[in-house]
């Protein structure tokens, strides 16, 4: 509804509520009263029209949001995004596991299990296995967070379900394989290829977002 509709609504509201002033009132007093009534009814009718318009807009926004959530592409993205985010979160317990099994800690207060000061000092060291898991976790942060942000924007561009599933699945599989290749470890270039494949999927979605954006 445009401003013309609002003015029409306001005019109708004013015409309905206006009453005649008794003829006995002086002309100046009558004009002042009519002006006040005009302003009061105009404000009230404008508020009513804008309120009705606001409700219509809220209903439209809620309908669009519901449609987006029910969209198959968005549902698929939420599934695969949850998988990789959970995988990234599991890297923290894995780091803790390697620290306890290798008895390698970064802080003095974590060495409470040691019996002597010399044992505590020996636990404050850098272990290659722990650092490998930490680097893998860092790589997840650098790749999965951009995937979640760009992937969400990608779902708003209306891609085909099959194309979207291809992007999501390629990224998830590449990140899972990247973790296996990093932690075991597997010979290069296995880890590098997995990283490039996942990055390629994210860049492909970013290109789709930029190509459909009206600048």
C-alpha cells in the first residue's frame, strides 16, 4: 500500500468522525475547533493505516522467512553445516586427549598429577602430536567458518538442489578427509588436495553469491 492509499484511508477516517459545530458559536471559535478536529483525526487515521500496513509487512516477512526455512536447499545446508561444525568442535576434546596421553601441557596448573617439581617441568613441553592436532583444529577454523557464512548466503540465491548438494557434500567430505590425513598422518599431497577441494567448493559458492548480487 502506498502513500495515496494511506491518505485515502486517512480521509475516510476523518469524514466518518467529523461532526458539525453548533451555529451559535462564533466564527473564529468554530474554525479553531474544526482545525483541531482535523489534526486529531488525521493523526489517528494515519496511525491506524500505518499500523495496518506494518502488520501486513510483518506477515509478509514471516511468510518469506518460513518459506526460506522450509526450502530444501536451506535444510540441506543446515544439515551439512552442522556436521562440519560438530567435527570442528570435536577437535578440542581430541587435543585434550593427546595432551593427557602424551603428558604434555601448556600451563603449570595443568600438571597437578605430577609428584615432583621435576616431573612438572618435564610436562611443560611441546609435543609434535599435540601440535599436529592443534594445527588441524586451526585449519578447520580457517575453512569451516567461511563455509558456514558463504553457504548461508548461497542458499539465499536460489540454487538448484542438486548443485547445492554437490557443493555441500564435496566440502564436508574434503574436510573429513583432511582431518584424517592430518592426524594420522597420510603422505602428501593428500592433505593439500583435500584442502584445495574444500576451498574450491567455498569459492564456487562465493562466485554464485557475487554473480547474483545487484551492485
